[in-house]
C-alpha cells in the first residue's frame, strides 16, 4: 500500500481517501455520476462550495468547478483534482457558480464530460444550457467546447449508450427530456421528447438511465411528499414508453431536500451512488456523496436501498477502521458526533457512555496476516475499557483496550487474540461503566 501511495504521489495525484459513507471527506460533493471505465470506477460529482460575498448566492447551490474521483475497490478513492472550471468554459457566464450535476461517457477513444451551467449569451434564453468537454483520459485534461449543445435547455445531463451503439442524452427541466445524440456526442440527432407516464405532481429531475437484461430503467429523484426520493420506471426502449414501477430510496431522514444518484454494475455487483448532507447537517446545499449496494428481485424490480453509514467494500484491518461508520449500534449509550464541530471535515467519533454500549463494524479484511495488536485512537474522561469482539457484542473477545483517564486523544495499544484469516465483523463494547470516545481502531 505504501508503495502504491508513493507511485500515485509521483504521478502527481494528491489525495487518497479511505472511505465509508460519505465517500469523500476532503470537500463537499453531490450528484454523483459513477462510470466504470476499464477496471476502475470514476465518479463525476458536483462540487458544492459555500457562497461568500460577491461569489455565488448565499443560501443557495454554489458550484464553480468539478473534480473527478476514482477507485479500484470502492473503499480507497483518489481525487484526481479539478477537471473543468466555470471561467475557463467559453460559453459559461463568468462567476455564475452554477456548475450543476454532470455526467461522462466514453466513446470512440474519447471521454465526453456533459455539464449544465448558466450561459453568458442571454439570447439562449433563461436558465441552464448543457455543454461538453472532451478528454483522452477519464481524468482529463478536458477541453470544453466553445458552445453548449444546440436545442438543449435544462439541467442534470445523463448519457446512455445502447447495445447498438446509439447514444442518448437525458436531462430535466420540469419534465424529463430525451434525445438521440449524433456519433460526435456534441449534437442532437433527434428532436427532444418529453418522457411520458411519469409523476405529474412534485419536482422531478436528475434522470439516470441504465439497461439490465433488456429492460431500460429510467430512474430519477422526485418529490412525492416533502423532499426528494429516488424512483424508477421501466421500459423496453431507451426512449420509452416507461411504466412507473417503484421507489429505489426513500426520502433522507436527515431532511436533505435533494437526492441525486447513479447506478452501476462493477465486478458483478450493482451499486447505487447518491448523496446526503452528512458534513453539513444544517445546510443541505453542501452535500456529500454516498454509496450502497443495490439488488434486484427475480422479476427485475429493484429492492429498496436503505442508506447506511458503513457503505460497501472490505476495510483493510491495517488501516483506520472508522467505527462511527458502523453497521449496527446498541439502542442505548452509544452515539456518533463530529470530532470537531468547527471543522466537520475531520470526521466523526463514537461515544460510549453506558455499560455494554456497542457499535458493530462489518467486513474488516485481515487476509492471512497474523496481527498481534490493536490500536485505538481514543480518550476517556473517566478512564475505561473497550473490548474488541469478533462477530457481535456477544462474540469472542479479541482485545481489551485500557483507556487512562484524561482529556487528551491518545493511541492506546492492546494485544490481540489469534484470529482466523479472512474477513470479520467486529464489535467495540464498553466494558463496565464510564465514558469513552473512539476516533478509529487499527490492527498491527
Ligand atoms: O446540484 C444542484 C442540483 O441539485 C442538481 O442539479 C439537482 O439534481 C439537485 O441535486
């Protein structure tokens, strides 16, 4: 891993992030369009920033550029840096801070990045246009076209290439629109059509179309009640007709008004990328992308995806295991809070304050290595003991970590019992009473 990290540094790639949900802790991210290119997953999200006086509109979405992130295992993400920025796109109104949800497709050896923004030419009409930037690699450099796509007015572009090679562009503007794209990916090859049979009440946006077993799934966020939830319809053709079929994800319990998603199949598993407001619970225009597994029923319908903190993938036992991104938590005495409310990008901690309080963290990969100790970055105002157990709160004790009384964060080490090779679910349990806080644990 160390060598891999150094190689990426040598290639000029700066940030490597080890993630559960949310996936990215170095910046706000939203509207994740995930794509599988080769043996990696690339995510093209929106990049929310906070408006400041003279830069963007306070209290509203504010985005000036895009980054692309990639991963080979969905748990370690690389930030490849900024790929397109508003004031370097010839047609975008300077400092309009409206670089909303994008998408990307690969075609004929090139990567086409589609993004909406406010055009500087007011004769194009009010609202958003959609433009394209082209690159030789999924990470850029992307060269923006001088004009947006003719005949397209709206936001949330989504591209789909059917098995016969025909590409389609979807977007939203009250309704959801679709049109064929020419081979060059830059012009419409058919008149835009409004996709019919979708809900007529409540905002719909963010279309995302994918195909599975000959069925075309038109998926989109829709406000059925108070905030957006993810819904889908199924058809036999990329342009429909579609039949409303169900809900992929309920409204976020956090109250985050928007959701926006993409669906991919990677290494024989389907995944749903979406967003919530994890890093900004009081302002839902500063969002964070997330990822959970998605499953189909035998009749092709989608099983509802429940949002988790744990997310997907196997966490390497030798890396920081963020227990606060738990798979399960005891009813009483265990809670999660920001490490530093003045800098939420530092992430979270787990607080234990009742005897037997626990958090369970699933799928930790130990491989074949014999680990001898576990380290916990922790503190305890009372002094206390955290047990690390195998499987669940009643499973075999693997280690007992003694935390001295104090306010300072320290890395405390304890011996680990022999553990079988492979992947384990772990549980951290407060033994006896007192109060303990854990940032992360890691095995050596
Ligand atoms: O990110 C700005 C807008 O919020 C997107 O374009 C919508 O889909 C919603 O997520």
